C-alpha cells in the first residue's frame, strides 16, 4: 500500500480528495490529513508517508514552501490546486504530478499509477485500470459542498449559473448545487452536446423540446419544461446546431 497524507486549508477539498482516493485508488491508504501547512509538516514528520497531496495556495505557508522544508525528502508530491499558473514552479521542486481542482478522476488514477511504478508499490493491474478509465469516460465530476459526485454526462439536461456556483439539472428531476462556476463546467464538457445559449445557461442540445426564435433573441424550451433565454449573439449558431441534432 502507498501511505498518503492530504494537506489543504479547505476542509471540503480534503474530504473530496479523500473520497476520490478511497473509491478509485485502492492501492493508496490515507493515513493523515491537515488543514494547514504547519500541521501538514507535523503529519509528514510523524507518519512518514510515501505520498503527499498538497494544495499550493495556503495561508502563512504555501504548499511549495512546505515541500522545500524537507531537503532530503523520501516522499512523492502531488500538488492539488485551482490555479494552473503554478505548474512550472511545482515541477521545479520535483513534484511527481500536478492536479487541478476539481479533481479529474482519470488524471488522479494516472498520477497514482505512475507513482506506484516509481516507488515500487503494487498498484491496480493495468487491465482493471483501463476498465475503470472506460467506466468513468462518460462521467462528469461535480464538486459539491459534501465532496464529489460522478454523474453520466448524457443525463444532464442543463446547467444554470448560480453566482460562483452552478445548478445542474438532470433527467432524474434532481437539482445539484455544484461548487464550480458555469465557465469551468463548460470547459469540462467541451466536445459534448452542450451549448452556451446565454451568459447564465448551458444546455444539452439532445434535450431541447422547442425553439422559439424572436427578432433579437429567442426562447428554448427544454424537456423539463423550463424556458431558457437565447442571446442574440448566438441565435443563428444555435439554429444551425438544432438542425444538426434534429432527428
């Protein structure tokens, strides 16, 4: 087993990563967590982990500075952060990998597999790893206030902006409040059948019930009977896409 410690000043982030590791990386045992760099250093010193997942942006001391406290470290490091501008600095301190929040499960599995090979711990057999990747390929990770949920992309009807959060509406008539903004979710769904028809709305073209174009904009009726406004700037593009998706 790979013994690991998670260090992040956001409790929800620690919980979400711990759940993901336990569910999808069974070769990793979480032996400790910390909500500050200071406590994280103590966890590392007391528990001697093989792997440390650490956030970069933390008060008092960054994750980069934390790692630099260990001159002759014997553990691998995976930085976990919401900011990709730290990537180069992360690898300068010999990080094994770098993951962006919210965690992409396939990237997490790949990172752990590489570390397993590097430190000689036995990981999940390759066949099982590939099966797991295939099973997750059609899913979207939704970070919530209680951790993360993995739902089928094809089950999403629409997504609505809700401040810095988003509301995800699915075919099971559930509404999920997600701790991720609409722009980020749109990027995660690139290449899928989703369209940003309005500043506050991302819709699945497969679930359009009716399109009523107006002179300057329009209204989309979805299968959940919700009317979604269409911005003037995308009305023509949307009309063409609907023709493509019409059966």
